[in-house]
């Protein structure tokens, strides 16, 4: 899909900011006219934005979108309904995540033992790989569709076993990444494994590779007041929202040493919160230049004025 980034409406430059699909066949366009502080929007059928001229093309957009008179029209009921939806989608990004805690980390290896043998004679063989497959399946079934910020998660991340394609393995190792909520520890991880694996927990071995359990820092401090003031100077109306980091950072080591550690940064609207979180450790993890600029200015001013 192609959109001309700038269109002329009555001799004025229009910047096309974004579009939203409120429903199938109903695409809403958000644009800004130079010299106006408020946004205007016009809901049109989706075919109007396919990049063709004439009906359903850029010519139609030029004729229809964002005239000065448009906001003065009384909306129809359907239009008002779409307007409420659109307003909820394109409201300004005025919230800054103020991380007062993060999830703990517990890395462990589950060792599944079996009986080695020739693959040509699998009868009555205790195949460690088959048991390991059931362990992984139960872990995945137990998690379902977790909400990472609200619950302990146990995620299988790697598996190793077997020495030859024609041999039944006697050992299979499963790497597991467990993330705990603040205040939780090994006991809660074991409880989660017991719930997921049931009787299989008694026939496997657990090797705890790394454990870092976490606590929360106070959410109201002088530092918070300073960050709020600077953020509001950079983006007026910014609201700081306490949050939990679902990953792991070095901040917890400082908290355990007695310091108060927080995580915060300012980002533009180049990605929705869900898209932003989905980038972590992904193939297209990135940040835009505007976000880098906002965060750098925030951190620098905080260091100079706090």
C-alpha cells in the first residue's frame, strides 16, 4: 500500500500521520494541516487508500480529506461511533513507563534420563526423547496464553540429546527460563513446575543454573518528581505510570546492594506498546531516532538538575 506523505488541500500542506482500521472496509485517516495544532480525521472506505488515482485513489483523498469545514459538521450517529473509536486509537502518547520493579530470573536445566538402544529396535525402550517431548508439551500447556506482567512464567527455550540418528538417546536436556514476580523465589518456581509436570517432576532432574529474585523500589520519590517535571517539559502532559519490567536488567543488583533503581525512557509513537514489547530479542529489534533524542535529553537534564 502506498500513501503520498504530503497532499495539498486548498493550497495547504497536509501531513498524513497514520491510518487505522476500525472495522473491515472502514479505514480512518489521521492527518495534520500545517499551522494547526489540532488533528482532523475523516473516515472513508478502505478502498480510498489503495494508492490509485480516480475512484479509490489519491485524487479522491485530495478532494475529501481534512477541509476546514469538516470539523464543523454535525456527525451522524454512525460517524460519531467511529469517531469515539478513532479518538481512543490516536490519542497522544503522554504516558511514560516508570519501572519500579522487574521480574526475577531463574534459569534451570531439566535432565530426562532413559535407556540407550538401537533405533531399529524401539520396543520396550525407555526413550528419553519421548519423555522430554511430553515435558515440553506439559510446560507449554500449563502456560496457555500468559500475561507476563501478572504471573510467573516457565518457558522451555532449548533442547539437546542424542548422539546419532540411528540411536535412542539415554539423556535429553531441556533448558528452561522461569520469570518470577517480585517477592517470589525458587519455591514458587518448583510449585509451578509441579503443577505443569505432575508425576513427571519425580522422574527428572533439576539443575539450577542462575537465580536472581527481585523486590520493588518505592514508587514515590524526589527522583520521580524530577523525572515528571522534565518529561512534562519535553512533552507537555506526560503522565508517569508505575510499571513492572518483565525482562531482567542490572538494576536488581543495585537494589540488592541497598540502592533505589528505576527504569524509564521516553519513546515516540513509532510503535504501539504491544509492538514495542514484541521487538525485544526479535529479528527487527529497533528504536527510532526521535525516541533516542527524547530519552537522551531526559537523562541528561535529570543528571544536571537532580
